[in-house]
């Protein structure tokens, strides 16, 4: 392991780190002393995050600007990561994902389906396979997949988004089994309502619709989810949190929400 003084330095990688849960998670891992590989599509935001990580936590960051939907871009970007970073890669947080639209199934735009499937499922697979092989060589590792309550329950207008998150849930279980012999932990975090860019992206920039999602509710924050991930990745070596479902107090399930009057 890299040593800085008497402190061992490990590496973590976070996809979709430009905002929301990904950004909060990257900052949390930096505070824990990890050098952080941060990925996303918006270079300026990655550069801003990199500066904040290095200023506030005293660790290093490594920017990879790519779209997880593009397999060749993912593979080419990962190839340029210095071997010294890969050699000490302990944690991968698969956060990149999105929902697009909330219409009934028969009214949906199939281009939105392609984007969600390519991002939430295929993108996760591309990154996970690369990192899992690195972790296999290292003899240890921990992969944390950010799923959703939509991976547990289906709701009106969720259709394909729910299907992709059910896939993440199934893949997490499958990865846990497949990677067991290689000393690689695999965990899933499934948040309910979190006030990030999620709804703004889902409603394609319609701020009024996005804000209405959280009306009368105190939703979770990105930092709440980062805190949960912190708990997961700081358990002793013999402990693996397979699955964590996190909801705001005012939300029991997607379709059961107690709103303030």
C-alpha cells in the first residue's frame, strides 16, 4: 500500500461524481483518507470536485471524464489510470444512473429507455468488470452499487427505470456470489426520496415538476446516503452489508408518502 508518513493510503473510485450522491460520497471517502478516482461526463464539475477534495482532505484525486454508456470510452479511460492507483484500489461505488420520464409505459419515449438501460445496467457492468478484475489481482475489494427503492417496488410511471434498478439488485446479488472466492465484498444501497438533481433530470429540466416530488416532505440528502455508504465500507473485514434500504421518515414505499398539510 502507498504510505504517507505512517498512514496507509488506499484508492476508491466513484462513478457519477459530478453531483448529488456521487459527489458527497467522493468527499466522504476523501475524508476517510482515500485517494479518489472521480468519474463523470461534466469535466468542469469534476475539476471543481478535485480541487475541493485536495484542499479539504489532503489526499489526491484522479479525474476520468467519460460516459458510462460508451464501452470503449470506459475501457480506454480506465486503461490510463496509473498502476499505482489500481494496485491499491479498495472501493468502487457505482453511482452513475438516472431516471427519464414518468409516463405510463405505452406513452414512453423509447430513447429514454435506451439511455436508462445503457447507463443503469450496461454502464454499471462495464465499470464493475474492469474494477473487479483489478480487485481480483489485488486479493481484496469492495463494490457498492447504488440502486433504489425502485429496485424493490414498482410504481406508476416507473416501468423501465424500475426494471433497471431491479436489474441492479439482481446483479449485486450475482456479483456477491461470483466474487466471493476472491475476497471481494459487494453491497447495495437503495435510497428512497433523495433531494438531488435526480427529479430535475427525470423531468428534463422542469423545475416545477421536480420540486413537487418533495413537496411537504423532508427528503433524504446526498450526505445521508454518503453516511450510509461510510458505514458499509468501514465495517471490519469479516463483515459485509449485503443490502441497505433507506427511506425518509415520511416515506414508507414509493406510493406511501405522508406529506405535511
